[in-house]
C-alpha cells in the first residue's frame, strides 16, 4: 500500500461566545497553514443547527479555500445527501471539480445531527436509506449517464450533467462510516472510499476489524474495486513537546467542546467527573491523543494493527487549544510524526550510518589527500624557485 497520508476533518467546532466571522477566518488560516506544512487532505463538514458546527455549505468554503492554497486536496466532509436533490448536488460538485483542478473530493453521508433533519422534515430513521437512494442517482450522473428515477422524495426525468468531469473518471468519492455496516456497504457497492469518523470510539474501533471486509464483500458482489489507500480514519489529537504541556494547552477550549457533546448532542460514550477526570477519560479510552509525537505514533500504529491498514490519518480539528498552540500541534505532527510513519528518513539514516562506519577510512583518505597536496605544492614551489 502507498505511504500514509495526513489531513484534517474540519466540522468545524466553534464556541458560541466567539465572533463567528473571525472563527471562519481562522478555519481558512488553518487550511493555509496545513498546505504549507505538506498536509494532503482537508474535509469540511455540513451542519445546519446546534450552534457549534458552523459551516452549512462545505462547497462554498472549499471554493474559497481553493484560491488560498496550492497543493492540499479539499473534500466535503460530508455532504448530507438527504438534504439535497441529487441532480443539484452532483451538478455543483462537477463545477467545483473544475474550479479545484482535480483537488476536490466528494464525501457523502446521511447527515449527523437529528436537529438538522427535523428542521427539514426528514425522518432520522430514513436518512441512511435516503443516502443510498441518492447515491444510486448521483454516481451515474457523475459518470455521464442519463438518469430516470422516482422516489418518495426526489424525481429525475432524463437528468444529466452538462459539464464533463475534470477528474478521471469523476471526482473521488468517499462515504462516512461510523460503527454500523451502512457506510462500508455503500462504499463497496459504489466503489468509493470510506471516512471512518468515529474510528477511536469503542464501537468504531472494534468495527474497524470488520469494516473493510464488508466493503470488499460488497465490492465483489457489485463488480467494483476498492482500495485501502482510500480509507480515512479520523482521530482527535493535540500534540505538544511534553504531555504536561499538551494537557495545559487543551484547558483552553476542551470544556466548551465537551459541553457541546454532552449537553447538546451525544458523545458516543459517557465521561464522569470534572474536567481533569474527563480529559483523562478521553486519553485512557483511546478516543483522543493528548500528548507528544511519540504518543501520536503509538496511536496510529494501534489503529493500523486494528484495521489492517488504511490510507490517510485525519486529525479532528477541534480548537481545544488556542490558535497558536493549535498551529504548533500540526507543525509537530508534520515535523516528527509524518517522517516516522511515512519512513521518510530511512535513506538519510542509512547514509549517515554508512558514513559513520567508514569514517576512519574516509578521514585517512582526506589526510592523505591533504598531505599529497602539500607535497605537490612544495615540489612546485621548489621548481619555480629553481627556474628563477
């Protein structure tokens, strides 16, 4: 499998006491920072309620981020399919694929917040079925097919997309996966990648052992091809030079994040005690990495063993620390974690070891060369003096 890639999953999370426009600007600045550091992917969420996750249109955000960056790929993380007519969404993504010149990724899912679905009159119990119905229309539309399809929530009559795709055969797609089989089944059926958003929850972590098998089984059944390199795992992380510093950093904003997850929406597991006990609970459960680059490497190695291998580590963008320390965390990952997990320095180390092992021989040659140069100079000087 190809080397491990690094990226982020940006919901985003912003406390309600912060200026919304400045929070959005920091999101753009974060993407620019990651682009400079060599991160390869950023996935942007879609949410419409609850006040904390404040991007309702990932496509609008991506369109602006494209102009601010050079290399990083940008994806919807995810477009909630039950909230959109399939033709309109597919058409917008086809246009955005051209604007992004191939840097676009199309993440899809059923929608995460029941409050979003309730406002639109969407039955939360129907969302996964609606996602599958939408995919059965969107995938052929992106391939250039003419689609006729009628469901109880959308109709397509001789529907087609006007623009050809920029990407070949079309924009890369990935489906959200939590702990159920719905995500892996959809990924396999349509030959897409997977976004395992809850990879470090107890249920999500245990599901990693079977998720890829379900995906491969469905792919074989439907004549599709799937690749582990297109499997992304999402992990909450904050890294500092020491564990003590990392713990001190996250006191800035972790309480707001936990309040949102425990009082507004549901954290997938229960945390007890005060803030310090809850932080330790996040760490001890394996849900979050709050520590050093070594801790980050160890966590990824555990996920690799549990899953059997995946293609991209997505850090959950959370603003637990203040903005400078948040940027510093990503910098430490790029500086010390990426090289170890991507094996970037093996040749450098081998070259250093070879030079060290042969140092005496090399230094002997250098001393001999210097001596011969000196002797040559003296001989030349004598000849010139004798010629005078």
